[in-house]
C-alpha cells in the first residue's frame, strides 16, 4: 500500500517567476492553462527570476468579464481579463480557460467584480 506524508497546508505555494518582469502582489497568474488549468493570486511582489508566494485557496474579489448574472456556487473560469461562467471562448476550435473556482456569492449582470472561492 502506498503511503502519503503530510507536507504543508497548501494555502499558498512557492511560485518561480520566469515571466521576464516583476509580478505585482494580487496579480492573477495561470498555474496551468486549458480545461484542467488552475489559477493563483500572487501574495507579494515577485521579482523576475525569484520565488514568491501564490495563494491557491481563499475568497478573492476579481474583475468580472461576463455580462451575465452569476449565482453563488457556479463554476467560473479566468479568460485572461476577468471571470466568466463560460469554460471556453466558444470558437470552432475552442480555447479552454483555466478554472478560477466558484462564485462565492451572487454577482449581478451589471457587476464589474465578483467574489470567487479559488482552490
């Protein structure tokens, strides 16, 4: 039988910034792209080439790109500019968005932000 060994709580993980420039705190980063992808939120400024913290659980206020109302509990995705309930761009060969988590609270159609439970 395989055994697991506890490592850490995992609320924030080390993130190696190889982007070519500083990543500011509170920036949303894509950890893995596509349909099985995930996002995180940078905890503190991370200089290029350095390792810093990225939150991978919690509730965060994020920009909302959807023009629709999104109800609490709805799966949401990061389209690169904001949060949407659409899992892809709807193209003939769709580009799938990484999961942002789920709507922590209702967001009205006119809302410019949404509270998202990531993780």
